[in-house]
C-alpha cells in the first residue's frame, strides 16, 4: 500500500512562522536597535568628535599653563607683562602712535 503524501500540518506551519518572525525581529534589532550596528557607528563618531575636542582643550590648558608660568614670581617674561598691561589697562608708550 502506498502511503498518501501528507501536507504540512498547521502546528509545524505556526512553529516555522514564529521562528521566522523571531529571526526577523532579532536581525532588525541587531541592526537598528539601541545596541545595534547603526547606534555603534553614531557612538564611534561622537567619540571621535569628543576626542578632538579633548585634544583642543588640552592644548588650551597647556597654553594657559605656559602663560601662567611666564607671569609667575619665579619667571617673569617682560614682553608678556607689557602685552598684558597694554591689553588690560589700555596703556601705550610715549613714542607710539595710535591709529583708530
């Protein structure tokens, strides 16, 4: 006797349907989710921007430390002192001409 070919049962169809939906969900989540690939690219770009900003701030701090050291009691840079006095007090020398 030949056994008749059985069709796919409803239970196995539901099982594979749920499995396919879960695979699609997890794939979408891995790409678009809070911890997905696109979010990682955004975080890496933000990290690079913050690293560049940090480098700029470190240069600014080093410049300010240098200026502070040059105006300290142990080391006095007369040119810098002259420049600061002119900028803050608005002073000029007697032999200079001011053009406005």
